[in-house]
C-alpha cells in the first residue's frame, strides 16, 4: 500500500482546493456534454483534450514522486494522456471516428492502469469502480468506431461527471485531514521535553 511521508501529505493538503476546482470543472463540462450533446464536435475534442493533457501532466509528476512503486505505470499513463490530449486539441475536426478511437483507447489504457494501481496499492473500492467504468466506456467506444456524436458526448459527459465528483471528494477529504496533518507535523518538529 502506498504511503505518503509527512512532507508529501502536507504538500498535498496545501493544494486541496485545486482538486476541488478541477473536479468542479469536470462536473460542469460533463453536465454540458450530457445536457447538450449536439454541440460541436470540436468543443468536445478540445475540452477532453485539455482534461487529458492535465491528467497526463499530473501522472508524469506523480511518476517522479518519492515512491518507487508504480512509477512506470504513472509515466506511461502520463505520456499517453499528454500525447492524446495534444492530438485532440491540435486536430479537433478529424471526425467522430478518430476522436472516438483516441478517447476510447485512452479510457481503456487509463482504466487498466488505474485498476492495477488500485489493486497493488491496496483495495480501493472507489478506485476500482472508476477504473472499471473507464474500461467499460472505452470498450464501448472502441468497439464501434462509427459511434454517433451524441452517444460519444453523453458517454464522455458521464465519465467527466463521475470523475469530477471523485476528484471533489478527494479534495474535500484532504481539506478535512489538513488540521490533523498540520498538528502532527508541528508536534513532530517540537523537541521532546
């Protein structure tokens, strides 16, 4: 099971609001895609590309973290997210099939890696559920490359909403743990006496 040292936990506690902000953005984007799937394909490609790019950068940073376990998986997921994110942002008009395949491939790969990570780092039921959802949605999209735009938008929107809720939950949990982390850090730094 992965463990954070005190400094890593404090660093994470300082940016809890960033997780909540990213989660809110994902929920809003997902809600728009579900509510108005007929909006332009380019918007879907660019929005999803931005999220993949951010996710890829976060995974790359994670791969350079202190823990040795799963560094390669985080690096692979990061590179895949960055490359596909840039492709979606750079070429948003290459049709539903290409965009669907890119999103589907990323969802299957990300879901598989996150499933492995959730199992290796200790049974994390929410992580396993999200990973299985990513794999299932990715398989649906890849199995029918001529999937309709509305279906692709709704599936992507649902994934963004669920992912956003999970990210918000993580940010709130970290925020709630911040006082305890700060207190433990202060107590550990005081000389015994």
